[in-house]
C-alpha cells in the first residue's frame, strides 16, 4: 500500500504544480488583460486545456519500453524551439512587459477567428491522443508491441495531431498580438513539420514495412484522403 501511495503522490504532483501555476498565470493575465488583450486570455485557457489533455498520456506512457528511437541534435533543437515558441515566450508575455516593443494591432474579428479555431484544435488534439493510446510518444520513438493505428481520426489522415498543432500555431498570432510571443511559433512549427515528419514516417516504414505503405496510399498526410 505504501508503494502505491507513493506512486500516486508522484503522479499527482505534476498535475498539482500545473494547476497552481495555471491559476497564478490566469490571475496575472486577468490583471494585465488591457495590455495583453482578451485573445491572450483565450490562448491561456486553451494552453491549460491542452496541458490537461496531454499530461495523463505523458505520465502513463513513461512506462513504455522503447525499442527504436531518434534523438539526435536536430530532434532536440526542433523540440526546444517549439517549447520556446509555443509555451515559454507566450507565458512570459502574459506575466511581464518584456516583449511589448514587438506588439502589433489586429481587428477584433481576427482575434475572434483565432478563438474559434481553439475548438476544433482541442477536439482533434484530444481525439488523436485517445486513438493512439500507448503508441503516442513526444519523441521519435517506437515502443515494444507498438501498433500501427489506422482507425478513428487516423483512418484517412496520417498526422491528425500535427494537423491540430498547425491549427494552434496559426491561431496563436491572432490571439497574442506580438511578433515574439505570438508569431514566432509559425516558423518554429513549420520547421518541425518539414524536418521531423519525414523522419517520423521513415521510422514507421522501418517498423511496419508494407503495412505502412498500404496505409499511406489510403490516408492523407495532413488532410483526409477520400476513399478510392
């Protein structure tokens, strides 16, 4: 019982820290909303929701036994750039005036579009994690007993999670009106898409061979492919 209690505490600790940090950020952002704009508050709510969706999968899948992985310098650089552009810089913008020199102005309708995009983004992000289950990993990895998922949102689209993140990345400059905290995520994620995804698909081809090639013929890379 003691061991189970210890593991439960270790599992719940990151969630508690995230919850407290999110609450603190929301309070500071609410205090500064006239400076940062209401779109930044929408971004923060979506960010907290995204974190809540991913955290249980991250904690559970740490127990996966990895049999093949690519963790070279380019992969680490791409992940670091995304962490900086999609998380650290926007959060810094919410709580400090550090990047005010790079602010720009957008009409409310543009911000409203960015806010509306959060709905399909969060749904597709959630559904992608659910459909992948234990086969999801934040890195380029293949686990022991890894399965080729071809159902759910993966039925006609090979990269629905990337499609979701594309939505988020393109909406971020509409919500956070700042060239540093808002717009930098677009080139950062574009680099990940054009460099990382071919490596990821090569990893899948090495693992699943002809099954992967057959799947590619019936499922689009980023957009659903119509059935033949």
